[in-house]
């Protein structure tokens, strides 16, 4: 796959009409420009006590207790189904994956294009938080951050108006269909 520099990615974003999209996502969200919601395995934001007492919050819990692997794999299957539906909705358009390795303090940007298997590799690794991953669906005007604790943040640019509303509805229906939650 082709590696991109941040500068090259920014040039692509300018070309397709989103010159401030990366800037806004990287430097805090201007909620007036984005539809924003979170997708989670959990049906609500966990309190500190719930977080501490929950047997499975992230892949690190599986590494400490391998009996949780089956449960984690089922959760991952639900997320993979969701992300497959989103990939198909994207209709093979330009897709970029950006990862951040905290250990090496390095950002890697890769042009994934329409390579479904490469895309799923990023999703699977992002679910394990190794490394954290941002999926940038350039032509859809959407970014998904695969974050910590089986919760992902979704940002949809409002610049596309009706498409943004349609995309939000599609994702929310898909989330429900795959036994996940919007929080």
C-alpha cells in the first residue's frame, strides 16, 4: 500500500473540498461543522466504578484473562460486520488509514483505497488498540477514530447536508443491526 505524508493527505483533502477537515479533527472538534456521535459495545458511558469492575473493557483485559477471548472475539465480529457495511456504503472510494504508535510516537498514513482486507486489518488492530487508528473516508466526508475501550468516535462533515443526514441514519441503523450502541 502507498504511504502518504501528512502534507500529501492535506493536499488530497483540499482537492476534494475538505481543507479544514483534518485540522478540525486533529485540533478539537468544532461541533457546528460535524455530526458527532460514539459507537460502543457498551450501552452507556461507564462510570469509574463500572469501568473498574467490568470484566472486559478492552483487549488488555483479554491478555490478562484468556477466558475472555471468546467474548472479545464476538464483540469484534459485531464491529467487523458494522465496518464491512460502512466499507460497502463507501462504494470503493478513496479511504485512508492513519495510525499512531504511542510507543514510537510515530504517525503513519496509508492510502488503503478499496482494499477490503487491508481495511479490515486496520479495523481489527484498532479494536485491539494496537495501534490506535483513524479511518478517513474522504469522499463521504467522514472520519472514524477507533479509540480506547471498545468505543469509536464518528465525525461526519455537515458540508454535504443531505448526504450527512443519510450517512448518519445509515450508520445508526447498522450499529443497531450489529448489536452495538450509540452513546
